[in-house]
């Protein structure tokens, strides 16, 4: 895929990146070669390949999903800037 300078400037504007004239000209060839490489990835046969999250097979240890109060209300509330009647006190944010 070929990218022109106008496309580079549009991408830069959308990404809120300041790009100078010399930079824009050099980015034309860089982005074009990157997009050509990405197009080549579409040619790879991935039929039958299972999706994976790691190159090493790993099983996540599961634990029981149990609702608790955290164990120690007083210790938890000790971290709060303000607490009252066993609850966190936060400033009002909606008028």
C-alpha cells in the first residue's frame, strides 16, 4: 500500500503529533514499507492455528469466587483520608 504526504499529515493530525516538512517526506516511505509488510502477513496460512496468549502452554490457577468484606474494616478504613460510621467519606462531585 502506498501512502502519500497528505495521508501522513492526516494521520499525524489525528494522532496529535507535530510533523515537520522533512519528517513528513521521510515518513511517506517508512509508513508505505510498514503497510506493505502488514499486507504480507495476510498471506500467511493460519488455518488450524489455535489462538494463544503465550508461547508456553500455561494454565491459570483458579480460585473460588467468594464475596468477602475484605476481612478487616478498621484496617481498610485506616487508609482513607476521611471515614465516618464505617464508610469512606468522599467530596461531592455532582451538583
